[in-house]
């Protein structure tokens, strides 16, 4: 979990710099179905709900 949170923070910093340099808005997302529950900070602007649409509860 610590490594995942580190990756999320890196993505946030890097994509924030990129978004600031672009002349148009960007949408950022890294969260799949499992991350929606486990890492809500990874949702950013949207999430990818895959197996979660089948109402499976994903556990670590």
C-alpha cells in the first residue's frame, strides 16, 4: 500500500506539471475497480469501473 500511494503521488506531481503546460484541460485517472475502494485519492477526475460493474466486492 505504501508503494501504491507513492506511485499515486508521483503520478499526481508529473501529470500536474504536464497539465499546467498544456493549453487545454486534461482528465486524469488511475483508479480501476479495486482502487475505487482501496485508494480513493487515485480517482482524480474519473475512474475505470470494470469488474465493479458486476457488483463484486474486491478485497486486498
